[in-house]
């Protein structure tokens, strides 16, 4: 038997399970989500019985976004693997991005894990526990072709308006380069700000740009003027001290990388497989 065939079945099952994900606003109910034990496989304690509750911030394609009424994406598929290992389903809560830096929804017991294409930083490590890195991300300077901008230096010299998503490392980077960027609430809002002419350039994660430029109309009007390697790595987060769940996430990631599942999901959601981006060294 092909050693990958069992895992491929698992990927299909995870993809099918994704179709049943529940997208709701940040929950404040005290309901435990069902009867039964909150202890999953491996001794992992869950906030609600029978489900792995994931906080995210929508939309953030290709990592998570609503497609045909279902929340789907690279992060969603990877956390589906964790949920399957635990013998539960994944349920997603759409929450404000600023809470990911503080771990607010993890600490309040509303979510087990946060998956939002989040960069691992020393500041954030003070508030949450990070998984092993699962993706190496670069920033992109995306510009309106008609603006004639070729670099960040060019944006500065021409005093062009630049934008970024609020509370992100892209915004931090732009500010660190001396800009006062227009802040947008989501990645979609950033790109819409560029499309509408509110700004002439944006600093945003390159994987988001890759997906956006697949649209021929977008590619005809906008281009990546500069790729910025900021050394960023994405990680999933859990409540600080939740060693059991962190171990389960790292185990699922390692297994997916070793048996080809990660590569399959990467090619589905991100694009041509880039081993250096896909297999960053542990931080």
C-alpha cells in the first residue's frame, strides 16, 4: 500500500469536515457545547466537549476565509488535522484581531486555539503559547501600477499614501520605516483601500497578495513592487501553559510535513510548493 494513501484519506475527511464548520460571532454563552467529557485524546482539556474551538479573524485568504458559505483555508485545514487526532470536530469563532496579541479569548476560555496567520514574536510569547512555526512569511509592497512606485523608498520620496492592516507586523514594519500608514481592519479592507484609490500602496503579507493577484483584473491594475523579507514565521497559539494541546498541534504539524499532507495542502491553498517557506526552523 502507498504510505501516503492513508493520510490522503485523512485529508479528504478533514476537508469534508470543514464543510460543517460553524461560523459565529465571539461567543459569550456559558453553554458547554454538549454533553460528555471535555478531555480529548492525549489528555487535552477542551473548553467545550466534543469540539476544538478555534478563534480566527476573517477574512484572511488563503489562510482562512468564507468560501461558498464555509470557512476554509490553509490554517483551517491544518487545525482540522489536530482536531481529527483528538477525535473531535473543529468549530471556528470569528473574533477581532487585536485579541490575538493578548490571548484574551484563549485566557477567558472561549477558544482552545487561535489560528490567524499570526507571526511569532517575543512580545506575543509573553501572553500566549506558540506552536512550532508552520510557515515562513514575507511582506509585500503592493502598488497601483498607475502610481509609478517601485519601492518603499520611492513611496517615501513621492509622499504617496500607504496602508496596512491594523495591529499587524506589516503595520509595525511600515511605521518602523518612518511611515504613518492608513490603518485598515482586515486584509480585505487593505486591498479594497488600494483598489478604491484611498491609498496608492500597501504593506501586506505576500501569501495574501499571491491569492489576490490570481484575479486577472487585479493583476492588470496592481503589482508587487518589492518583496520584504522580515524573517517572520507563523505559529498557532494556545493559552499559556497548555502544554498538552501545544504538543498535539506540534505532533500533527510534524506528521503532516513528514508524510506529504502538508505539501498537498500547501499546493492547494498557497501555490507552488516552497520548501523554505513551508519548513521554517523552530524559533
